[in-house]
């Protein structure tokens, strides 16, 4: 899946919200995780990504976390 530079899939470039805890992204996002589930792009903050690393590596949908 490709996207335009600055397009985060949520319609608001640069304004991401964690799909799990609701944290808002500020600045650069090198530690955030992007997941495509059922054709929908979702972003998870570094805290939620680390807390659910095994589920992510096991390719479980976020609903199972």
C-alpha cells in the first residue's frame, strides 16, 4: 500500500491518534506502529506497541489485544 508524502491515512496529515489509547502524535513518529486491518490503516503509539509486541508479531488483529 502506498501513500502520498505526509498522508497518514486519516485525512489530517501530521495529526495521528493512537487507535488503542487515544494519544496524539506530536512531531516525528519513528516509534509509532502502523497496522492495516480489514483495509483500514491504524496507528499505535510507542507505549501501546511495546505493551502488545507479542500480539503484533503474532499478527493478531488489535481487537484480540
